[in-house]
């Protein structure tokens, strides 16, 4: 039995229906959001001028 099958089996057989929403919300906490958080944007803005980026074409790959 694969891990996915084991998890599905546990959820289907052990988690009461009234707790499925709680489990769903908990799982969502571990999935990254599509949009950066406000503090992540601030951190990127702080280091934007401190980091030296080298274009891919500028690297001698030979």
C-alpha cells in the first residue's frame, strides 16, 4: 500500500465527519500559498539592492 493510499484509508476510516473540516484546514497550513506574505515582500525589497545577480548568459559554461 502506498503512502497516499494509507493516508486516504486513515482519513476515510478513522476521522469522524465532523472533524474533516479541521483536518482540511490543518493540511492547508502546510501547502505554500500562491501569493507571498507581506513580510516576505518586505524582505525581498530590503535585499534587492544588496544582492548581485549574474545573468545566465554572462557565465562561461565551458
